[in-house]
């Protein structure tokens, strides 16, 4: 299909999680994938607008009214609330499906997100949409609206099997513009992700994308896999723009904050003190010296994906480091002496025996006693695209999301 489009509505659905298996934060977060796409499309001279029903508290009737008033000739709909949660999205498609049913009478609907990246046929059938983009959508959307889609766009009526074929190549991250939020209702964004005190306005930003590691539970095979960075100048420009709009805290959504040129970014933030921030990262990237730099740059909330303090349990998760439990607590306690909130996340290890579970609980209580918050172990969801899904369920098929929910 080679039709061109000039008016594009990019829709973040009115998310509800009442009966969802979604375990992560349910507050509104910036739909960065849609905001980047809007900026790229506007650079091409096209009319594009983001309708964020989650942030604005719109119901389906409101969404239909807003989209119709824009008179789009193409609608883009995401199946995850934000890039922050593409790796752990709500597995159900109920909310995107009901949203698509309402807006598809107005214009053809193209769906982006992690579900269609792994299983395009399932999403095409479930949402009855016109097309699905597999993988990171920003540049592919630009190709599509100009009538030059690549095979990464899967169209209804074609054979669109699950698996690796025809996933969009990783986006040229430095080519993404610095967002100015000129057309976005940022003043409504009061949630400050992973900050548990005070009031203010929060936002999400991105410095890097992708991860070089291959943890068995991670759902990123079909998108955000190769590690890339945005130019520091663009990140600083974006942060200054956010601060000028009243944002006093940002959260870096990077899969792995701390690689590459992170120290250069932190040094710049230490000099300019633009805004306080939070991030998620791996514990083995940090020592006392780097934690000092992180704190001086304005970090006030630090979340480590630990999974388990014990190497014999981490091996099956393919975490790729061998810090011992005492050193882990030592790093956590030092970080807490510099940064107001420090957290490490544990997961339920499917192969852990009773003794390992008891030992983990004792270690957790010791860390908490020393002032660091350690999460209760979270049950791993077998996301299609993860090694865990293949181990517990089998190869990806168009039933994979259904099978994963039934097994959870």
C-alpha cells in the first residue's frame, strides 16, 4: 500500500488496569514514542498531534470527539502506556482494542507497540486495525506516511507470522529531535515516577536506548535491543525546556542508565544543576566514585534491577555478573548515604528451592535494616520475545500473549 497521509493523530489510549496482570506503575507517563513521532512528522511538514487520553483523563467518547475534530487521514495507536513499559506492558489488549473500535471509523489505524512487534498477526486480528509496525516506530512511521513503508509494516490481509522477520531496524537515536512539548499538555503531568515524597511536576526523558545484555526474562528482542545514545546537547536542551515549563523532576527511562557517555552527561548535570532525576540501572555498573558523581548530578531516586543477591540464582537469569551478597549491600548502603531513595528489585526465581527462598528473605531484611529498600520478589511474566517465554511455554506463535497470560 503506497498511499500518503498528511494529517496524523497519535493516540495514547485511556488506560485502565482494574483486571490487568500489569504490575508496574499505573500513573500517566509521557508517551515518548508518540512525541518523537509527532516531532519527526512535523519536521516533514505534516500535521500531527498527540492525543494522550491517559494523561488528560479522557473517556472513549472524549477520544472520539478529539480525534474527529482533528480530521485525520491516519491514526496511530500504541499498545503500551509509554516506552517506559514496552519491556513490561499490560499483556491484555482490551484497552487498545476498545479504543481502536471507536476511532477506526474516522481513519485507518496503524498500531505500534511491543505486542505487534512480537506477534503482528495477533494484534491485527484482535484490534481489527489496518496495519502494525514491528519494532521502534518513529522512522518507520515517517516512511509509511510518505507512501514508502518497509516490510516492517505488517498489513491486514497479508500473512504476518510471529517471530523475528521484518522487525524495524533500530532507530537512529541521534536523529530524533529534542522535544519542545509545544503542543502537549505538560502542565497536567503531576506524577513524578519513582519519587515518593513532595509535590511538583514530573516528566520522563531518554538518554540511551537498548541494552547489550541478554537477561533471560527481558522482553526487548524485537525492539530497543542495540545500545545507542542521544547527543548530550539534545538531552540538555530537552531538560532545560522541561525546567522552563515547571518540571522539577525527570525520570530516565533508559533500559540501562550508566553505560557509554553517561559520565559526560552526569558531569554536565553536575555543572548546570538543571533538574533532579531518577533512573534505573544495573548494580555492577556502579562503585563509590561513580555513585558520588551520580549524586552530585542531581539523582534523588535510584532503582537497581538486582533480581537476586546470590550468584547461583542469577546464573539462570543470565545477569552476567558475580558480585557477592556482602558487596551488594555495601554498594547499596553507600548509595543510600548519597541519594535519598535507593531501591533494589528482586524477582521470584522459578528454580529456587526452599532454602534459597529463606536465604533471600533473610538477606532482604538485613538490607532493609541497614536503610535500603528491597522489594518483595516479583513473579516474572513470560513475555513473548523473552528467553523465559521460550523456556516455559515454547517458541513464539500468534497465541503467545494468550498462553503467557494463562500460564502466569
